[in-house]
């Protein structure tokens, strides 16, 4: 079958406690959304989409998720997601790094990178 099995679409209700400052910023964001799109939405309606956009935009999280490393279910301090492609083995000196060595980037003026198409 071409169509994959549909995902679970049952909403999950979660409770969070926000600082007064964050709650105010979220209300301001909802006002900004209404000004931008002409449609008033409640903060609670916007939050799931805001969180999804945040997670979708986090490149390190996406990379770790694909590598299977973002599923730490332990409770405690937040775990820092490490990019496995840049992680070095313990005791490994920088000269033995498996990463390719690139020459330092040179700073060019915009006119050098993008030649003018206007005749001079």
C-alpha cells in the first residue's frame, strides 16, 4: 500500500507552569499574530505550533534524533546533544582528529563575491 499507516492523532494534554514574564510575552505574541494575520488566536492554540516550529528549526536536535541520540528518558539535568560528527574520542589529540582540515576563511568585500552586472 502506498499510504503509510496514519500516526496517532489523539491530542495529549500537558500542563506547564510559566513565569509571569513568559506568560506576558506569549500574550504579546498572540497580539502580534492577530496584527499580522488579522485573526485572533488564543495563546493555548498557538503554543503547540510554536513548539513544533522551534523543534523543527533546531538542527542539532534533528541531527541527534536521526542518530537515535535524543531519546534520553532519564530524569535530571538536561542532556546536551552532541554532534557525533565533531565529537572526538577521549584522550585523542587534536592532530589526530578525523575531521578534515580546512584553510581559514578569507573575508571578501561584497563586491568581490558578487560582481556587479551593471556596465561601468
